[in-house]
C-alpha cells in the first residue's frame, strides 16, 4: 500500500518548508509528474508531464508547469494567482498563500481558499499511458474564471532552457 502524505497551511504557506517537500506521481512506463507540494519547480527533473521515450527510456519534460489565475467576478474582478515560482531573490507569484491543503493520494490534490471560495485541483495520470490530466473543481456557488497557461518545453530532465535557447529548438522524431 502506498503512503499518503498530507500537508496544511503550516507547511504550504512557508517557503523554506514547502520547497523541501516534494511529490511524485508515476504512470508505470517510466514517465511521471513531480514538483514541490506547492508546484514550485526547484529541480531540472520536475515537470507536470515527463515522458519516457522508447526504446532508450530517455525522459523528456514536455510540460514544465502551469501558470494559473482565477478571477472572482463578485469582487471587482479580483485576480488570484495559484502558481508559485522561485527566482533568485524572490518567490512570485505567491499562489502558495492561497493553499489550504495538499494530499498525495489517491491523486496529487490541492485545495485553494480564495477569500472564502474553494477551488480544488487534481492531477490524474492513467497507468500505462503517457497522459497527464488536470481537473479543477469549483466548490463554491460563485462563478469563477480560471486561466491556465501551460509552459511547454521539450528538454531532457538534465537540461534547463533559457530564453536565448529558443532558436536551438528543432524538429525531432521521438517515436514512430
């Protein structure tokens, strides 16, 4: 039986603590999704969709992370950032401040509190398939607008991309 891990605000709202706690979700093919418990990627092998490419098994980060925002229209169109990114001297956006709870099982799951509104996020990977799905559930009775921007990359787990690398991206057949 797999170990279930759960964290509340006491861990999720403190950068030194949440940066040290990670989750891993595998698909049985060598692929996975992985990050810190606030989805603040801190390692080159972190990614939302990492596929193992046959026959070599080389792991490619195809989707690095998501930039997510929610607009609550009854509050003068207030925008809430759900994403968290760590930079050299700062953490921005600070979506971790809205995190109420993280559960690792049966799927990685986050509960956000947005000024009394609840939004649930879940990552689902189907066993034996290279597929990552994200499910959002608005547990409030108020309409929210969710904007999700996937940060798509194409790199091995040992590489990092810089803006100046854009011109080096080329076509490559990874499977026939």
